[in-house]
């Protein structure tokens, strides 16, 4: 769910052009040549990984609760 929110925010930022200044600052600072879509996919991957860990944490809590009920 959180990655869908992140995805929509990034798409809006790219479409409105508000990312351009930050990308140019990043490229100047680290002497790289990335663009908006590179940042979009990197952010999307991190959001999916973060959501996966949250789902795993929730499943582990449910298992722990079931184990505690059985005691």
C-alpha cells in the first residue's frame, strides 16, 4: 500500500517537473548523470522492499500471537 502512495507522489513530481532541480543538484554534487526515471525506479524498489518488511513483521506478530494463545 505504501509503495502505491510513493509511486503516485513520484509520478506527480516527475510530471510537474519539481524533481528537475534536485536531480541537477545531485548530479553536480556527485558528478553523475542520472535522470528522473532513474530516481523513480530506485525509489520504487526501496518502497517495495520497505513494504515487504512491514508485511513480514505483521505476519510474524500474528504467528507470535497464535503461539501465545496456545500456551
